[in-house]
């Protein structure tokens, strides 16, 4: 601990991302990356964008990208906000919308960036327990609060909440912003974007990192009614007017426009997820119902999740293990290609 750190920095408990090993090749099933390349149209757009114009600042408002997102969801552009990955979009939302006098509510098993942001921004928070089935109970959020945030599908469980349950949360909290974090929405769940026009307190956040294979360029966005979006813009323009470079904007715009490629990749991942689930269950695993590009699985009773994580790593397969209450006997396994998942299952069988 440095004598030069501020008191706030000394109190932080930073988010820890999944391993990105540099020393050897792994079958990498630990960070929920898409196993397929980005849209060829997106790659071509980015390649063409590398030229003399990089000496100029990018469009600070990313109008073309915002319009492509608005077109995809059939909304007006003033309902769209973009940022440097959904993590930055979430951070701006914490400051602009969720930093209130009353506590912020989020699930006790959830994206671990939420408590990290609460500490960073000085936000009082309350973790709301999931049910024994690792599901969100909407009635548990009908309590006094300054805002609500949850992933849908949830992370790291992969369990999705139906739209009617999200509506119950929105209706019970008309004075609070309800932020639905949809990083994994495209793998089998229904997006709450369809509810945005009905509920002025709803903000939906998505990313191009997962379903559009663009984790390497860091692009995220939020959709909500214009007054919520204006709150995010005020924070963004007080922090960094140029969060997305020219190349990123070109690639993300092309990816949003290439709907056929996007849908084909999602369908392949969902099919591989079902194959993987069946194979794990045949080996005695308990697998939670997943609507994401990963599965959350509990090994047979005679196997330790922590031990299995380490043995898999030794065998060249990386999965994610969380040494946390309630989930320490589960592994989160990203869905790779059919070939990668077959190799993973073969290693498991050998173990």
C-alpha cells in the first residue's frame, strides 16, 4: 500500500478479469469470448479505416454507429449511447443514474464489477440473494432503493429472467432506474429493449464483445429514453469526449449492420452449448439452464470444482473458477467451437 494513495484507492477491491495467459497455448474457455471471428464486413471496414485520417480525432458522438444501433432496434438515435466497452457504459450509469441517497440493489451472485464500482464511486449497495435455484425473484426487489441493476442472463450463472418478470420489477420501482445488463442476451433470452418505450426508468446495456466477436475493440452501448441517455452523455463529456476511435466506430457499425452473420454465429454457439450440456450431464455434472455463451456446471459429488479447474489447466484447458460463497463448487465454462468443446469433454473423461 503506497503512502501516496488516496483513501478511496486504499479501500478499493478491484475487479479481477479472467486469465489471459501469455506463456502457452490453451483451449481457452474462461472469458466468454466468441470462438468465431468478427463479421468479414466489420474486419474489412476496420482495415479500410487504417489510413491518413487517423491523424484526425474521431466523431465524438459516434453518429454513424449510434444510427446503426438505432436501426437494428428500430428506435430513434437519441435513445442510444455508446462507450468504450459495456464496462465503461456501466461506469457512467453508476455515476449518472445509480448514485442516489438510497441503496443500489443487485443480486448477491452477479457480475463482480458492480461492487467494485460501488466502492469506486462511493455508492451504498445491498446484495439481494438469488433463490436456491439461482434465479432472481422479482418480488425481492419491491423494497426501498435508489436503483436496481442485474445482468440478464445473469453472470456467472447464465440463467435468464423472462420479460414479464422484468416488467414486474419496473412496475414496482417507478421512481428508480432499473438497469438491465444484457452482455449475453443474444444467446437465447429476450431483450428488454422492447420495453424501453413503455418505461422511462429502464436502461438496457449491451456489448459487441460477445455475440459480435469484437472484444478486442471495446465497444458497448446503452438504450433508454432520451433523458436517461442525456445523463450518460453529461458524464461521458465530463470524462472523455472521444471514447471510441475511428477504427472502432467503423468496425462496430459494420458489425451491427451484418445481421445475417451475427445470427448465424449465435445459432452455432447455442447448438454447441446444448451439445456440451448433454455431454456434461452424461458425466454426472449438474448444469444450470443457460441462455448465454457459457454454462455454469457443478461437478459430481466426488469431484472438487477447484481441483478440477486446476487439473484442467494443467491439461491445457482454461475454465473459470470462483472461490466465493454459494458458487465455490461450480465451474463457468465458455462455449468454444465444436472441436474445442469435444476436446474439453475428452480431457474431462480422462480425468
